[in-house]
């Protein structure tokens, strides 16, 4: 044991320790004699981490040690033994002192060194185990965080080989014969077999095809699955006849590789089900194959348990990932369907609003069309008479000497009322032009309301113009009431919006205001005030009526979809919900309502500048 340990022998003078020096020299090949405290400190600083150094220190050196040297000697990498001819209690109480060797004779020194070697052996074993546990803890952390199944299998085989010093390793998994999917084995399950999925060998390149193996006790892997126990074999070519399994040497014969020792551990999950087998081959110590020991089996079995849980988690993660992907695609499809349905609902609501005004709009267009048609017929007769008069003028020009021709012209002018036609034709033209302009205004307002030519997204629009266009659409509904529209459209900047949608909001609220006034007074006597202004960072417009108002108990529900207070068949319950969706969700604005039953309501819409 002492031959492999670095020994620092610090003696002020060695004449009194000659027998000790002879004994220690015979037991160590790595002994340094030191006579200066400064040299000792330098060697302490140069010590190799994780290596134990044994320091024999003449008690005369103790007073010469610096605080730094004492601190280093107190670390786990050093065992400091004080040499003295007498036993001093005060020496034992120093923090860095492991023990005191009170030198008396060779027999006492030998007994002390035997005990010291035993202590060193236990300390090295403890240190080795600590390293293994630290490595095992690091591997456990990696196993629990790895979600890719292929990376996980690589990590399992690499870690197993590293912990046990195995030269080669293989992973077999349990699969279902019918589906070839990863499965598990429990309670004499049928239709299960083992599939080789990964092999690594430090001695040669392994590139084997995946194989399917039956599960039975005649194979070492089958035995591991069926018994749910580890199989540790010192020499696979000298397996006892008392055991049921035999070693399959086909790999050795195919590659020339020589398998010696083997350790098989089951991949057992937390429910006791076997997911597969880890097979480790040829433990190496300085290039020599040696048997796997109890520590190897304990570490490999513990790792296999963690690995089984990690594999299960990785499989579940993959399944959940696929499920989530499927659900996401389905959700996307549902969202697209909902968006499509919402667009259709919005369009239907817009068409419903326009439908309520369709008869009035048609009447508004038919009025100018009626007198344009009448004027057109009259002007046709005027034109015919004028053409006839022109023809008479032509005849007259050919026979200008005939006085009867002049009389004919005068008679025709009087009969056809040419003087009246001269005056009336311009009036007819003016009326027709006014009618056409009126139709143009209505058509343009309808076009602005629908905004069929607007591309997706927001564009700069004048809210005042939106209000005027919408009022044009509503004019037919307002015309036959006594509602007074009071506009106070102030000078406001343009705002980025979808004008078609904003027009729909204005139209919905205006129709509600008209209906509220008619509900309060069927004669339609009332006032609608419309005002625009700038408040802070918002472009605002208000639509206020003095109609019937909204009951206080339902004011918090008016923006809910399909909620309406109108009689069946007169409202869809979507108007204000669509208004809320357009203003709040699409334009990131606000829509506020103030209402007092019997006094009226005011809707305030705020759009960010």
C-alpha cells in the first residue's frame, strides 16, 4: 500500500531515526527527505489533487510551519504524522495532525505502519467511492434532463461503461412482436422479445445490424429479463453447468474479439416492469480484463433503474410532443374555422344592418331615378321637336323666297312652345344632374361603408368622413322620423383604422340610437348628438341619444354575443359584440357606455392615435 503513496519525510536531523528510515525506505518507492520548512511548503503547494500524500514530520518542524502550510496539511489530501521520541498530548491536539508516532523500536514502528496501511486502504476506498458517487450524481442529472431517446441511449451506455470500467456495452430493449414498438415485460407476458439497439466497444468498431432475440432462460439476456436480476459472470467461457444460461460466442467468432467478464443488469422501471437489458463486457484495469465486482453491480443496477425511468419519461415526452403537435394542428384548424365563422358573422351582421336600411336606401335612389326618367322622356320629346324645327329651317334655307315658309316656322314654334322648351330644358338638365349627384353620394357612401376596395390591415382615415358616410346610409331611416341629428365634428387628425369596420360600429350604434328613440316615442321625436374630439392620445367620437335607455342590471351584458333586448326577429345580439371586438380587440381602443333608463344612452369610442 505504501509503495503507491507519495511520502514526505521531514527531519531536522536523521541520526535519531535511523531504524525508522530503514523501515520506511523498504516500504516505499516514492520517498522524499526534507530538511527545510520552506521546501516542505513548496512541495505541499505542488501536490496533485485527489492524490493522498503521507507526511512524516519531525516535531521540531512544527514551530517552523507557516499558517498556510498548516492549512494545507489539514486538507483531506494529506495525512500528517508527527515523529517524536516521547508522546506529547499537546501534539495530538493540533488540527492538522492525523497521529503521533512516538519512536521506540522497530517492532513498534512496523505495527504502527501496518495499522496506518489499513487506515490508508479505507481512506482510499472511501475517496474512490466518493468519486463514483459524484460521477453517478452527475450522470443522474444528465439522465433526468435528456428528452431525445437516441441521445439518452448513448448516455446510458457511455455512463455504464465509464462507471464500471467496461470495455464494451450493449443495450437491448423489450418490444412487442406484433407492433415492433418499445414495450415492457411483466408477469410472463407473451408476444414480447428483445431487440438489440445499441453497441459500443473501445477495442473495435461495432457496426452490427439490429437483431430480434427471443426471451428465454437459455440466454444470458433472457435470464436477466425473466428473473429480473443481474447476471455477473467472471469468465463467459467457463460458466458453471449449474446455471441454465449459456454464452453465445457468435460475436467473438465473427469479429475475433475475446469476451471475458460480463455484467447484465435489467432496465426496471418504478412499477417493476422490465424495459430492457444493459450488458457490460470486459472490465479493464491497466489493460487487463478483470471480473466485475459488487460495487460495479450496485452502480450499474442503480444506473439502470434511473435509466429506465428516464427512458419512460423520454417516451412519454415524445408521445406528448406528438399529441401536442396534433392538438396544436387541430387547434390551429379550429381557430381558422372560428376566424372564418367570425368573419362570416361580422359580414352577416353588416348585411343585416344594411338590410334594415335597404328599403330606405332603395327609396332614396328611386326618387332621383324617378324624376331623371321623367325628365329623360320629356327631353326626348323636346329633342324630337327641335330636330323637326331644324328640318324646317333647312327647307327654308332652300326656298327662302317663299313667305309661306316663314309662316310655317312661326306656327311650328308656337305650336311646339319653343320658348318654354328653351327655358325648361336647362331646368330639366339641372334636376337630372342633381339627381345623379345624389345617387353618386349614396353609392359612394355605400362603398365607403363596405370598403370593398380596402386591403387587409389599417390605413389612415378621417373619422369625421366615416360618420358622414354612415349618416348618408342612415338618412332613409331618419327621414321619416322627427329625430334631430346634431353634429359637432371637430378638427381631428386621421387615424389608422379599418374604415369599413369603423363604419359598421358607427352604423350599429346609430341604428340602436334610432330604435331607442322610437321605442320611447313611436313618433320618433328625439335628438342624436354626434361629437368628435381628441382626448390625450386618443381620437374619440361620441354618439348620444335621448331614447329609452338601458336598464342598469343588464348594462354589463350588452357586449356579450347573442345578447339582445329587442323582440325576436328584430335583433341578432351580435351588433354590440362585434363593435366591442372591432374597437377593443382589433384596434386596441376602448368602447364605453353611459345609460340612464328613460333618459338615454351615450357610447364613447376611443381609438389610439
